[in-house]
C-alpha cells in the first residue's frame, strides 16, 4: 500500500484567478499537502450555470509557472472536450513548465448540458468509455514514440510527431475517475496510476476497489500498483475539526489518496488549518 497522500482542490466555479492563485500558494506553503487540483468544466456545476468558471488546463499552465513543489492536475479532465492528440500537446506543455509535476487526470465525461451548450457530441456511455480507452493509448504513443501511427474506432494518428516529450518518463501518471464496473474500471486497470472513486460510503468505495482488483488480475496487473483515491468537499471552514476522522474512515477501506475540495469563498487560514488537522494521519 502507498503512503497516504492528501491534496487540495479548488474547483473553478464562482472563483476568480486571484482566489485560485491564493489557495494554490497556500497549498504550496503547507507541507502536509502534495498536490493542487482543479476541475474540467466550462460553466459552474454547483447548482447553477451562470457564474464565472475559468478553463482548467490554462490555469494549470499558469500555476505551473508560479509554483515549485506541488503536483498539479484536473480531477478529472473530460476526454470528450479535446482530441487526445491536442490534449497530449497541452499536457506536455504543463509538464514541461512545471518540470515534471503534472498528474494526468482524465475521465469519460458526464455533464450532458455542457456538451449541448458547446455543440460537442455526447455519445452513449459505453462509447464515451471506449473513446477514453483509445485516448489513453493515443496519449501514451505520442509521449513515447518518435513517430506515432494509430488507427482506432474513434481516433487516428498518421505519422504524428510530438516534441518535446513530457519531463516525466515514460509519461505523466494517469488519474482516471469513474464508477462503471464493467467498462470504466477495466480502463482504469489498463492505464491508471491513481483511481479516483466516485463519492460514496466507505463500503461503496471498498466495493469499487474490489471490482478494480478483479480487472487488474484479469489483465495481469498487480492491483497494488494503483493508488486508490477519494475526494470530498469541505462545506465550511468550521468543518475542519471533523476532517481527520472522515479521512480515517476511508483509509480503513484502502484509500491512500485524498483530495479535499475547498469552499468557494477564500479563507486565508483554511489550508494551514487543514494541514494541522491532517498532519497526524501523515506521521502516524
């Protein structure tokens, strides 16, 4: 089992650049936290769609330039929003700017309203998951081969060149989120370094992890090579005192990566308070 890793997430809806940057700097200054995450949406998803929501990949590039320690990623990126060859170039740029600190978050996508707003095709669930599988293969080829050729059901590469390569070799580790037990978890077993389970009770998360273990064994992969991740959102700074016990519940069922989502309003002392709260879990 991996040592426990705890990160911070500041989803962009209803936030401006100044507050995102401040929370990222706070995370960088708090040794208890290893990473800083955003999400991949174009409009808010917190009960309305009318407020501000900055682009996640653009923000990662900006944050990569002003940090030196924390890992950076989207939990999780939406495969359907970008062709994987274009995404490979974007992700490589972030990995280069950050000097190898990108976590490659990716999922099949789910927010149909957003697809419709932007005129993006919203395929049936099984197709979106097969597209995700192909996209991971395309990314890996571009990141490891001098010239890539690929003919899939959904994507094609023809003598494709991709330079420079990412700093991380062979490529940035994939974080894949989702809960579909027949298809999505098989994609996780094939490609992911971190599996981000959908929200649920500890028993529900334990079940998803057990299904993933079976897919790993069927593919000949050691299940212990995949981190098990879970995220939750802090509703208020007053809830900090219950965070340690909440995380411990999930540690008991195999979770070794936790991402804490922060309330929208910036609180200058919140990240430091969370760091003090979770530190005993990291040193025990």
